[in-house]
């Protein structure tokens, strides 16, 4: 079994590491931020032992999964990996810098994948000397629970990279869907108007966050309302994705970002991860589990 490298130990990276380690791979989870690594380790331990309590994993299995994950702050530890999945900030310049470094560290056959939500996979891979290794592998949050994974070959991606990546993710018992390298791919594109229209309804003073969420869950049959979901995803990430999709579709007004979301993001009201978003979690909001 190949070693799996995961770059970025945030919301997505730690979930992807859990999925790969549960499937039996040795995993190297790298982050520039030592505190984040510590946080990811504690969170993963908590999640795995909650699964033990629920009877979904044995004590030994949980310990084995944890033992298979190496937490590191050095990219050099990706040297022996067969694939590296990048899940760092949604910023092309930073991602390009990282992929340039990844190419010098990993072997020639190592697949270099990105979990980007909205950037073009082609633009991320453009800095590589061998761009045939680039591919988009887009997990959904929370990665261990969400079965769908979008597989996005860029124009540079070779057939071998595509087939190897798809087989790997299929072997992790995920449901893969092949999509073109277009802004937001399938799911994030469909989701833009869902968030956008909810924010516009709020901005027009028609209803508050909780009422809109209530209407969508109780009456609309959605598992989460738009504001609960944006808080779950993170307002910084969600806003950036909207901005990128808007620009990538040549400023089509259908995808126009919201100033309300921008202000929440600027204020640090990022959602669950910062304790406050559209809702104040410090005051104890009861949220539906996904
Ligand atoms: P996050 O903010 O929770 O985590 C990002 C992590 O990357 C942080 O721990 C940070 O310290 C680390 N990092 C930043 N720059 C780095 C660098 N140069 N080298 C190593 N580590 C670095 O972000 P999140 O939500 O996990 O998103 C990561 C990626 O996944 C983004 O591209 C995002 O668009 C995508 N994504 C996010 C989803 C979500 O619901 N949050 C869903 C699907 C994809």
C-alpha cells in the first residue's frame, strides 16, 4: 500500500488523513503550524475514540489508525509518498509555491493532488515540470462522513494519473464522480446560489438567519440551513470560493459575493471553528449534526 501524504492539517486535511489511515495507509500529515498539528492530533484522537464508544471501531483499530498517521511540519517527510493531497489555504500563489516544492521532494511517479474547491486545477499544476501528475481530488466536509469525492483531471493530467487516483479513492469506499476543471466543479457551483440567495434574503430584511435556516430545514427538507452550513464550512473559505467562482465566470451576477459574508469573515466570525459565525457558539447553539 502506498504512503499517503496530506498537506494542511485543518478541517479538510485532518479528515482526509483519517480516511486514508482508516483504509490502511501510512499517512504523513504536514502543516506549517505546529499548534494546528497538535489540534489535529487531539481532534483525531477524540473522533476515533468516539467511534469506539459507538461500537464502530475496536480500541485496537482506533490505536492502529492513529499510529499510522505521522504528524510533521516538514515537507521532506513526503519523500516516500505515492500521492500527496494538498489541503491548505485557498490561494493560488501559495498553492503554486507549495507544488513547486512538492515536485522537488517527491518521486517522479508521485501523484500531486489538490483538494481545491474553486481554483482551476490547471493553474495549480502549471508550475510543475511534469504537470501530468496534477489532479483535483475534492472531498466534502466532513471528509470521513461524506461519501462523494469529485475527481477533476486538468488539461495536463495523464490518463495514468487519473486512473490511479480514481482507483485509490474508490478503494477508500468513496463514491467518485468525474467532473471537468470548471469553476466550483459540480457541487460548489450548484451550492453558490443556495448561499447567495439566502444572504440576499437576509440583506433585504425579509428574514433573519435562524428563520431562513428553519424554513429550509423544516419546510424545505434540507439537512442544514444555509447559515448553519456556511458556519460549518467556515465563512473565510466559503467567501473566497464565491469570489473565485464569480471572477472565473467573468463576473456573472448570478455568483456575486455578499458583503454580509465578507464582513463576517473580516471580523473573524468564521463559524464553528472560531466560536462565532452567523451564530454565537460560545452561547451554546444547538446544531444538527451532518
Ligand atoms: P483550514 O483553514 O481549516 O486549514 C488549512 C491548513 O493549511 C491550516 O492548518 C494551515 O496552517 C495550513 N497551511 C496554510 N498554508 C500552508 C503551507 N504553505 N504549508 C502547509 N500548511 C499550510 O482550511 P480547510 O477548510 O481545511 O480548506 C483547505 C482546502 O480544502 C482549501 O483549498 C479549501 O478550498 C478546500 N476545501 C474546503 C472545504 C471546507 O468545507 N472547508 C471542503 C472542500 C474543500
